[in-house]
C-alpha cells in the first residue's frame, strides 16, 4: 500500500481536536484590557479633615452625583480641591448640580472636632440649593 493512502486512512478515522490555548490567551488578553481600561471611581480626600469613627457606618453604594464639601475643625468650608468656599457658593453649586442631575447628593466630610453649627450651616445651604440628600463621611469599624 502506498504511503500516502495509509496516512489518509488514519486521518479519516480520527476526529478533529480543537486547540483551546489561543482562546484562553484571548480571554486573558480581554480581561487585562478591561482591567486597564476601566477606572475606579474615586474622590479626593482632604488630609486636613479627621473623619470620625461610627459604629454603625455603612459604605454608600452609589458614588455618582456627589458634591464633596469639607468642614475643617475651625468651621471653615472647602471644596473637593481644598479651595475655600462660602455658604453662598455652596448653595449655587448645589442648585447647578441639581439642575443637571436629580440624584445629586451632598457628601459632607466634617472634621470630628467641627462644631455642629458649622455642619448645620453647610447642610442648610445645600438645602437652599435644592439638595436635601446628605452623606456623612465616617470610618467603618468592626465593633
């Protein structure tokens, strides 16, 4: 029997096998691409604000639509970029943000030494701007 026919018979009787390694490589490449391309939503934290600890604190799930205001221990208010901000500016920022997004919320980062009156003024300014939903920054504890 000629040599070519014997190899053809062997090939006809065997089933084709798919090599999975290129598909696995492709899946890993796609996974790496999405890990690099996606960016985690983060917000700037002012190191001058000592965040209080709360026993029943919970991490809010929805991050978008937050306007961050920092209240220092001396009662002064600063925006997310650590620029001083007045109560009138807070009201204006909140009204503009509320007109663009109905889910706008005040993310209040008040120092644990800040007086309640200073925090209350910021909340009322945000309320005058149309934002009544407030998120208070606290550290979560296991206790």
